[in-house]
């Protein structure tokens, strides 16, 4: 019996080329997905930072209003509820932090009296990939940051000594405020309010 002049190698070569080509396609596809994921993550980071910045600015304004009304405890609860008078919008801080993360703010809206919701879009695109039409796509993400009061107090129900202030309890720390010495150590904004991203 004469040996075969040609083995199976010639038949396997086209299959090998097809498999390698398929693997390369999958690799490029995964790379494109990775590019899109990185872009989305950047957008979410920018949205989170922008929303937190806006909420922190609102917190600082509320803390300032509380200091201004320190001697009038009847206004404290409204301030802790976010309803202080003369508050300005805080979206300028959202714009700043979005820009630092290479994104633009598409919308920035108060979330009730104690929070902000921000939508951002990345300046960068997904970039060239094997997926048609994605090279110019930008990512958009939304984040909401909320402000939560950390302090409680009780107004005197009657007969309180004139000029005394309620005891302010802020999550484990008590502030016995002296109206005769308004320049004493006062709670900081972060003592009065907590700022965090909404769940």
C-alpha cells in the first residue's frame, strides 16, 4: 500500500485561519465593549462628583443660614429641612466638577429641598472600534446626591430662661451653645449635615 502523498494538514489550514479570524474578531469586539465601559465609568464618576459638589454647596449655605440665625432657634428646624431663606442655586459647583472630569452638565435640578440630581455627558467619545457607528458616541449618566440633617433639638415648651439656646445633639455629640459668646466653637457644616449619593 503506497503512502498518501498529502496529509490532512492542507485541509486543516482553512479551518485554522477561520478560527484565528474568529478569535481576533472576538478580541476586537471585547476591546470595543471595554472602551464603551471605560467611557460610561468616566461619565458616572463625573455625574457623582458633580451631584456631590452641588449638594455640598447647598449644605454649606444651609450651615451659614443656621449660624446667621443662631440666636433664633425657632428658625432652626426650617433650616435643617432645607427651607432657609436666601439660598442660591448650587449648579455652578456641579459644572466645575463635571469639567474637572472631562464632562459637561446637561441638567442640574434640585431634588426637593435637600439634594441635587445631575445629568452629565462625556466630552470624549468611545473612539474607533469594529462596531459601526460607535466612534462618535458619548456617554451620559445621572447621579443624585442628598443632604441629611444630623442634628436634633427641642425648643423649650415654656418658662425657659431668656437668652438660652436649645441643646443641639448631632449624632453622638452635643453642643451646649452659649448665646453670650456667639464666636465660640460652633458645629461645622459637616457636623450639621451629611451629604451622600442616593442609593
